[in-house]
C-alpha cells in the first residue's frame, strides 16, 4: 500500500514539473504595473524601485533602449520587473503598495497585442533581467 502511494506521489511530482514547462522553457513570471493603478501611485512606486529598491533603471533614460514607449506605466513595468527578477529569490515580492501584479503572460506580447509601440528583442531580454 505504501509503495503504491509513493509511486502515485512520485508520478504527481513528475506531472507537476512537466506542467511547469512551456514551449521548451520553464514557467516564467513577470511583475507588471497594474492597469488600474493611477499614474501618481505608479510614479511613487517607480521612484522607490529605481531608488531605494535597487532596480537597474539606466535603460529607461532618454536615448536608451527601453525609454520608449515613454509612459509611466511602461517604465514602471520595466522597473518593477527588473526589481522582482533581481530580488525574488531573496524574498522580494511584486507588490509595490498594490501598484503591481505578477503575470505569466509576457508583457512584450501583451504590448504588441494592444498595438503599442513595438520594442526590440534586446528590450525583451532586458525585461527578464
């Protein structure tokens, strides 16, 4: 009986690991700005993420690869995700005073679907960093 339970548990574990795989890659999460958050709250959270939070926001500066589209929401998404990817293994969250949320949908794909400005492949890689 215990042997059968162990086999079932092992099978479930393997199945769960297989479900996490998507398109040949492990399941990915991004931290994005919540669409319902007002710009002034996003700006405060963006300032924290790029300042005390420790996100690397150099690529959001004018003339840099992630400057466009130049909106608070897009810049906040970049900064939130940069912070989240950098520190999530150390216990960081994607909260930002309720200004952000975790998604398993690639924000670059979502951005293209909503017909915003297209970004380069380089900025896609930067979002994951």
